[in-house]
C-alpha cells in the first residue's frame, strides 16, 4: 500500500507513511488564481493499492471536492484499490430527514464519495455512527481516545478519572476505551434540557474526583460550552487538575478562552483538524489498523 | 417547469421565474456556524420538472457542493426531471490530461453532476466547447453576446465595430452573433506568443474603427490584460469610444482599474458572476430556450 496526501492533511500523511514505512506518492496540488483546484500525480499508480489521506475540516466543501478530484484521478489511472482515511468526516450531523424536504447531507456525501471510486473508508470518532450505514463500501470508525490518554500521561497527569461529558452511548464507550488504555476508571455526566428555558445543562452528579486529576474526553469541541460546564463542576467537587482531550478541535471563536476561564489546565486535540491545540497525531491509529503486527 | 434557486444565483433565479411566469419553489438554505451547508425544500417536488439555477463562480467548490446537495435532494424526493442552468460552468479549462497524471477536472465535474441526478444542463459562453462532450445527458451552450450588444445600444453606443480579442473559433462565432444581433460588422485581432519572451501579445492589425465606437466582446475577463491591449490598439487607430462586454466578469484584483487606464468607457458583464459590473441578466437567454414562443 502506498500513501497519497491530500491538501488538507500533508503532515498527517507524512506521519502515516513513516508509520507504514512506505514512501509517499509524489503528487502536486495547487489552486489557480481564480480558486480552481489543480492536481497531478507524479508517479504511476496503475494496479497500486493507495491510501488517500484527506481530512474534511472547514472549509469542508473545498476539501470534499479535492478528495473527489484525487480519487477520480487515481481510478482513471487504474489504481487497484483506493482506501480513504478521513479522520474528520464532515457532514456527519444531518444524517436523516428531521423535517420534510431536508437534504440528508451525510447520505449525499457518502454517495458522492462512493461514486467517485472510494473502495474503503476509515474515520475517527465520528459524531454519529449511523452515518457509516450509508456506505455500501467497507467503512470503519476508529477512536483516538487511547492516544489522547497516553498523551496526558506522558505530560504528568496521574491516575486521572476519565469523564464523559454526556451519557450517550458513543461517549460512554469512548470514556471506557480511554480509561482502559491507561488502567484507570471513568464516569459520566448527564446533559438535560431545561424544561422551561430549553437550555442544555449538565446535571451536577457527584463523581469520585476529589483530590484527583480528571480528563474530560469528547469527540468534538465547537464552542466549548459543554466541556467548560463539566470542568466547573469537577473543580467544585475538588478535582486537582482538569484536562480536556478531544478528537476534533473545531474550536469556534473564543472556545479556548472559555475553556481556560473554566480552570482547565490543557486542551488537546488531534491532527484530524489542524489547529493551535492539535498536538496528537492519529497516524498510529490508522497505521495499526492497516498493518496489524 | 418550476424554478429552484441555488445560493449563488438568487436574483437570477427570480428573474428567470418572472420570464417563465412560474413562481419560485420555496426552499431554505444556510450555512451552519462550522461552515456546513443546510438545504431544505419547503414544497413537494414529486413528479415536477425543475429548473435548478446555480452558477459556479468562486468559491467554485462550495457552489458545486451546494448544487450536488440540491440536485440529490430533488431526486430523492422524486422530481421528474432536473434541468440545471449554470451560466458560469467552473473547471472548464482543465479539459484533458495535458501532462501525465493530471486530474481532468472538467470531466470529473461532469461525472459528479450527472451522477447526482442532473437530467439536462445549460451553460453560457463556455470557455471550451469540448467540455460539453463529457456530458452523456443533453448539455447546451448558449451565448450572451446578443444581450450584451443590446445593452450597449440602449446606452447610446452607435453602429459599433464588434471586436473579438483573438481569432479562436468560439471568439469569432461570438463576435459574429453579437454583430448580427444589432446589424453591425465585426473584426478580430490575433494573439501571438512572442518567440523570445514567451509573452502573449496582440498583433496590431488595422481595423475599420477610425471615428467609430468599438465593442470588444469576450467570454471571460480575469486580469483584463487582453482586453486592455486590444483597447489601446483600437484607440491608437482612432476609435471614438471603446467598450468591453464580457459574459463572465471574473475580475482578478485591479482588472477594472487596468481596463479604465486603457481608456475603456465601460465594462459590462452578466449575472453569471455577480459583481460590480454584472449589469446584464442572462434570464431571457435561458427563458427563450426553455419556453420557445
């Protein structure tokens, strides 16, 4: 298998090629002055198995089109199998027609990628597992929860309580994986909608956190409101230090500031969305999957 | 046939619905805070023939994805026929593999749109007619040259010489249509590549323009260099007033300034690319085609 980098994930693709001990496929991409995308393979890919690495953070549509151009070109030039690794899979929220007439964006993206020629797809901590059912090709969800925990332990965090900020199935599973990876325990908060204001609030359940470190594990942070609420409650219950580990640090305006104000020591994310806190690479996660020892 | 507006061409779609005397289909579109697109049809489209109006100017990739989401949704909701009117068809330059390994963007876009469910496609003054051969569905090129000339005559331009800035087949044909539309004559310049510098220059052929108005007709203006050169030569040959009429006013930085410095009275474009000089609507052009008198 050879690794081909898309424009959104150059550094990640390099890391994966190092993990898999296979050189990157030489390719060229640029934008013309009017904004159109240009892509050129500088090596023959005929009969090759290719891993295209292209995450889909904002600007999502641009990154999706780039992926389509790359996959279609590999297919036209007779690559044998085209596996796509897209740690952040955009459009994973509009997964069904909640209101009549709505675009089911998750399904449309799945159809579009499949028709372009993707043979197999891997993503990480997808917001909604149901989205993968729209893929007729093999499509897998991986998790970064264990890598995140190892990162914090390497930074001196001690026997932390792992905390899921809500009690949805995926969040609990992620917290369990995270805790198991470093031999510690986990617990969770419940999010409730206030009957009168409609606001979503975190219930103040008492956790076994007094005098201990805590790591809040989440799939995505946008405004940071949920994690900030959870952190405040943990501090009130006597947590020593509170950390936030998130797979997709989407970080809307002021999110980091809001989290720091809530007393959080450090926020860390992965390279699924390159940004100021994206200090963990997901390269080993996909590499382990594709090249089992 | 009912008209459905895409986000890039709201005003144009309104104009077309007036021309066709059919109300717009009610629909909602927005971008979520993270940049993802949301689309919802507010009316039933089952068994309807729909005209989706969505031009593809920059940001092209965003407009292409919007078009895909809209067309796919109409198809899922069982529209009978989905005609797309996209006056500016992006990615019309990379129409074949000039160098090994290149993405043939024109073909990939054609494939992607067809697979999304487009039944028929109309565009205007496409940069390269060959691109339409990638469509297995009926795909037509219209011209705005006649509308542009009528615009200038309504502004007091008198018996102008129509000038094609180069002698490519499409440019000559466009100048001919433009001249015929208002009962005047046309001529053309030749563009040549300088043997030593590699620069493209306009040959100083003498035209019958002394003491007359001249209208330079082109499909697209990006930097404005070609039109500015042509205008300078026309002025030197004694043209009274020089105008530029262009279908797609893409207008890279300083293009308008450059054209004004070349002594051009007015630059006008169409609503294929909304912008500061896009004063001509292409609504009658598509309306005439879809609803012959």
